[in-house]
């Protein structure tokens, strides 16, 4: 499994590939298009309060491939600021309750085979 930062890889394949390396992307014997492999990865929500980037990441990966993360404790408040802003972002971008729950704990519970939801 590969978890990438929410704004990480989806926009870089192809557009940022130098012509000298284009064969590495287009000629490689893959069974699917490279972008389809990216969509099997998981992204996290550690986007430092950037709701628009979070929405973009969810639109690309889907709510079933996004995991809650905050980069805590690396913020000026030693963690609580990024956690708070990430939760606020998830509530503000138009996700329903089921989609939010998947991101907060459902997806990681499914991946680990354990129920990690707060009781």
C-alpha cells in the first residue's frame, strides 16, 4: 500500500515527464494506464487547512481511498491546529456523514482489519 500526501502525485504524471523520459511512461509494459495505478493508492488529509486541495484530492482518489492525517505535532500549536483545521475542512467541503466517517476512521479500519472507531 502507498499513502501519498493529498496533493502529491496525481497532477505530475505526463505533464512533468521530460521528453527524454517519455518512453519510460508510455512504452513501459504496464497492463493498465499509469493513472489507474495512482488511483489504487491512498492519500491523506494532511494539507494544512487547504480545503480546496482536500476537495481536489478526494475528487481524484475517492472517499474510499483517503485517510485522516494531520502532520501533528508539526504545527505552531504542536498539533491541535492542523487537526482542528483538517476536521473543519472535512465538514465544510460537502461530504455526507458516511463519507466523513470513511475518511476519519472507516478506511483505515478496513485496511488494517480492525475496528478503530471511537466508542
